[in-house]
C-alpha cells in the first residue's frame, strides 16, 4: 500500500540533523514512484539494491545493463531484467536464491524489504527508491554461462515502490556504462581483506551503502576522489574502514538510519575490470574534533567495522569508461596515521589549477547581485555552455579548520566550502572570452562573503570547473514555455542571446523586493518583456509613493503581463499554443506543484540543489 501523506524525518534523522545544526525543513521524499523517479529510472544504466539477510545484516549489490533494464511497470511497480552472478552475489542469493527456474518465495508480509538507487552516470542522474519485492526468478543464460561455470543467470525482479527521492549529483563522477558478460570467480570470502580487495579500495572513487531503520531501508552512493575510503586496520584482529561524509544535501537519511541501527552493507565496484567487493559491518558516526583526529580536515566521518566480506573477480555485468570527475571532489583525506602525500589537483588531470578573479559587483536588488569574474587560465578551466554551473572553492577564505568545530559557528560543520553557481552570462556574448558572470542571492556563508567583498581587495578563488546538463531547445515554430522562481531565471539568462525571444513564454514568479532583478533583465533583453507573464507577491503592501510601485509600473510599460499575486494552476494549464516540453527552474516545493499541474507534459529541469 502506498501512503500519500507527507513523509516525516524519523527520529534517527532528526537526531543527526540536530547534532549537525541543520535547520528544520520538509522531507522531500515522495510517496510511491513519482513521475520524475520513473523517468530517471528508465534512463538508468545501473541500479544498486540493498536488502537484509536472515541475520538482519544489510548487503548491497550493483546491477547494470542498457538504459531501460529497470523500468516502471505502472502503479509504483518496477521491473528489472538483467544478467547476474547467481553464486556469489549476496543480494541476489537473498532475494531469489541461486537455483534457476525457481520463482522466489514471498518473504514476510507483503514482500521482502529492500532499497535501491537508480543511476545514469553519463549524466549524473540518480533516484532513491524504497519498497518491497514480491516476485522474482532466475533464468538460464545460455551456452555462454558455461564459461562462468554456470554461475551466470538472468534475473527478473518485480518491486513495489513505496517511496522515491531524486538526489543531487554533487560527488558523482561521470562514467559511460557498457554491458559485459560476468565470469565470476570467488577470490576471498573471509577476513582480513585480500590484496585484490585492498587494491580496489585504493582506486575506488565511488561505493554504495545500504542502511536500515525499522521497516524502512535506504541505499545511496558515496563518491569523491580515488581512495576516498581509507583502510584503518586489516589484520586477524579486525578490518576497519573509514570514509569522510562530505557536505551534501543535508538530509542525512543514511546517517539517520545508522544512528538507530549501525549495521550497513557496502559494495565497491571496479568499473575497469568488473571485479567487486561486498562488505557488511557495524558503523560509528564521529563528528567534529573526534573526526578530525582520525581523518584530518574532516569534521564528519563514518567508521566501518567489517564483519563479513566477499571479493569476486569479474562478478559484475557491466564495465564503466571513466569520464569527467565531479568538480566538488576534495583532495583525498588521509588518516592521521598515514603519511599524507600531496596529490595534484585531479579536476583538470594535469596538476594545474585555474582561478577566478573578482572584477565587478552590481547590486540588482537588496539580496541579489551580479558578480563578474576573470579566468586565470581558460585552457585549464575549459569553456562553459549555456545553462551550466561554475564550481568555486572558498575553503581557503572561509574554513576555520575542521579541528576547531564549535557550536557558536554551526554552519561551518561539514562544509567543504565548494559551491556551484549557474553562469548567467552567455559564452561569446558581450564579455571577453576569459570572463563570466553569476547572478546570485545572498543566502548563506559563501554568498554573504561575496556580497561583502571590496573589488580593490583583489579576491581570487580556485575554479574547480564547469558542469551541468541543463539545455533548452527551441525548434522551428515552437513557443517554448519556461517557469522560473525568483533567482531561478539564471539558467535562462545565459540562453537568451541565442533564442528567438518572440517564441519564448516566460512564467516568472518574484517577490516585490526582487523587482530590481526583473528590471535589469528586461533592460538587457527588451524583447523578453512582451513574452513574460510576471507574478509578483507583496504588491498589495506597497503605497503609491513607494519606489517599488514605480518599478512595477515600469515593468508594465515594458510590455510584461503583470499579475500582483502568486501563480495558480490555471495560469499554466490554460495557456494554449505552447510546446509540449516545459522547462522549470524553481524551488523544490514550487516544482512539486508544477509537476502536478503539468501532468502529462514533458518536464525538463536541472536539480540545482547541490
């Protein structure tokens, strides 16, 4: 049964959020399989699956295939069909056993609890799922299976999804996934870890972790630079792994689960060879000075006391061709007991670092400003495309050092000070080729730092790179609809010079305090105003003598259709003659409403919640 009531954070998540001084907020998890989740699942070429064994221990596996091997079957039901290692994959053994042609027996009331994470690493898309399995079977693969001594089978699994959540791609390294025939060979199923497993950990830039809370489970990825997981101990008396929890979306669902039940199951894939390491164990969450003492420059880390492990050679049904690394990746964080060797910056692959020098600040509204930067080495940094973001590293300017975490500065907790901002200027526009602009709101520590800058002080920030996949296509004779919430206009700004503005239909919601941004946009792109329907909240609080009221009048004179209220469903549903593809850039809550209003249309948006 799918629950449609809002999903709250459970006690473990609430506790971790309090410990890390995270402000209260809504849980963005959707009941059932949301339309967005179904679309991302269809694109996914990988799916990580977690479940519990008969001892209550979590295990995780990673399955792969052509996009579409995992897909929605309707009514929050998904199906998976792909090749698997039936002999040594612990999750496959738990879910469907190891004998072909035997349909799985239902486990527990309504099916066996599991969690999953669908991924398409070529575009850094991922979707978290939780639910139950109620059907599954293994089929014979054919004569090729003989090469693997009969240990390859085709698995068909059917899951009922009860919750789904789209996640940000912050530390996800791009890879092009290609199917491959597994030829599994068990190298080791005992501790300590074998040499091949240690070699895999040393090169791994991504792993998957499953955790458990009550009747709920969660599977998620952890990514970063190669070697992000450190081996603190690997001997007869025990195996201990450590990894830093890098600043993410601050939901802390995995840590919330581990706080209530410290058991976790991890899988480490080798995308080059198809080798795989399965691990289960008990975790500890360490914060602040305790984390920094073990893993310097970390203020939040997880220790894994491994209780069982299995290393399988060529056990995966896919390989991965390495692509662009995430611009968020920090340098490897070595254990205090290791000899920390300086590594070249991995972002550009050649040890070089590019910098962005602040050239100008232009205040557009009380909390919105445009910042112009020059790039020190454009060949190193590369060029951006319209709709992309720039990643800037502010750690040297703002970090107080992870060994000095204090309750009087909670925003510094678990912060690597790497931020992405949508580039609001067009490549090859009015600026020199080595300059770009960002238009941002003052909402946090980093943006407040930028707003306080004096141009003459000469600020220079490491530039980690450009990224993002948000694109706008304007086909002949099509009127393209774009919905922007406040500062969400920025990805469109970089596209405007290349678009026919008479064939744009902009639905833009702003607060009256941000009218300056609207005026600036229409002054730079006068043809956009007649194509805009502007919804302004707070107008009823203005007097006729108020300067903001005068600005509202100027916007009307520019040709925009102005509504002094919030946007309603009828404003978008009733608009005829528009392309069936809608582009959105809004806050999470508003986007949920829009997805409901625009059901049946193709919706494209970039999740800028990094």
